[in-house]
C-alpha cells in the first residue's frame, strides 16, 4: 500500500521562489566583486586615476609651476612609472609634508610622492616602493650669520621642515641647536631672511635654488644615502606596490631615470645604483 503525499500549491510556489532568490543572491555576490577586481586591480580610489599627495614647493623634486601644474623630477618619474603600470591619469595635490603619510595610510590618496625617505619608523605607517633617489642635506644661512660649519649651530635657531629626514637627522646629530619646525621650506627660508631663524637645514637640491634666489650661503653639505626616497603606498596594496616597483626597474634599466636626473639635477652627484646595469661599476658608490 502506497502512501499518498499531498503538496499544497502555496508551498510549492514558496520553495520555487526561495530557490530563485538563493540563485540570484549567489550570482549577485560574486559577479560585482569579480568585475570590480578586474576593473581596479590596484585598489585605487578611482579605478582609472592615481591620486597623489605631494608638495608644491619642493623644487626640483615636486613643485607647482606658474600655471599651477605640478612638475619636477619626482613628478615626471612617477608619471612615467604610472604609465608603465597602465594608468595615465595622475592627479597631484599639495600637502604639508607631515600630512602626506597619514593621508596615504587612511586612504585619502593612493600614493605619496615627494622625495620621501624610506625609514623604519615611516614603514610602520605605510609601505614603500623600492628606492629611486638619494642625495645630500644642506645647511643654509645668511652671509653675516657667523655660522661657518655644523659646529657653529650650537645655540642657534635651526629651521627644519616638520616630519622630514632633515628633522630626524638634526634631532640626532645637532643636539645643541635650537630646532624651529616649519610646515615647508618657503616659510623656513622666510624666517632665515627675516632673522627669526639663524639657518635652515634642507635638501641639497632644493637649497641650490634658494641660494640663488635669496643670496644665502651653504655652510655644510652632508651625504645621506642610508634612507633613499621611495613612493609611499598604503599597507595591503601589494599589487599596486609591485606594479610601481616593476615600472621603476624598467625606467632605470632603459635610461629614463638617468635622463630625468640629468635634466633636473645638472652637475649633481649621480647614485650609480639607479643607472642601467651596463653603466654601473663593480662597487657603485655615490660621491659628491
């Protein structure tokens, strides 16, 4: 004897609808995610645009020209690297130097580009590309300041841009100087010219322009090759960082880096480790 089972029409419809909803739900959860990853493999704020936190007054690295457009060595190099990574729309925005890394870390910008030295402390906040630049640090002062060398900084008001390598170096190596912190080089140089600071400690290349413009003198050029500059990216953006590293390596090997360096730093020491391999010596050592 067989037992007859009666199905209620309403129950059949409910089961069918539930099944359809389950199937559509699965499709909806996988398709957009897959599509988004494919369209934005680097996890950028906007898939076809790289938003860059930078400086508007750090010539010749990054600065705004008379039309307000960003240019400089770092700007041209990064645009070239971004192109190699498949992104041509690159938007630079000026920030105070001390605000760049936090802004990159919290997702306001995709990358920080401003000759940012790679240090262990900074790597606690962000990740970095491979290094692409190394250089000198300089003490600028007026001709009648009485400061002749770094020993003359004792008891003097020494300007530094907050958050820079120069600040960290000065804290460690000029303990007898009275450090005065500024948001940028322009305000520090203005303080030197007005007499509210006795000297300013800044990058060698930036110092050259200020010397010519304001008639200042350099009393110390200090080599600093232990913390090369790199592009700063948020932690976890490994695909983006890898693409930047690949582009950097290519730009160095095909001579693009060298051409840009010669353009923006004419006559300055050239770190051989960034030249094409065929041009490097057995033991590359940047020299003044």
